[in-house]
């Protein structure tokens, strides 16, 4: 789903604990031991995570449908 409005994207990020902002990019993080060896891995608060970045394009953010309820 294409999200074109900043206000709409802010609402989606606010409602979903797995999403957070990094500048204009939205980061989807979920705990996984595979984060230790993944190029998408990250370490936060004593746990390994897989982090997928959703970078906005000219039309907005292309977000998977399961994040929009």
C-alpha cells in the first residue's frame, strides 16, 4: 500500500510498536537471533533484531498491507 501523507504515516507508526522513525525513513524491527549474522541485524537493549528500512520515494512510503489496519 502506498502512503502519500506524512500525517497518515505518523499515525501508522504511532499505532505499531514495531515501527519507528529514523529521519524520513521508517524502520521495522522485530526480535530474532538471526540478526546476529544478518546484514539487516541490529543490537538494542541486550537483544538482536532484524531491521527493515522503508525509505520514502517520490510518491511516499510503500508499506506492506499488514501494517495498515
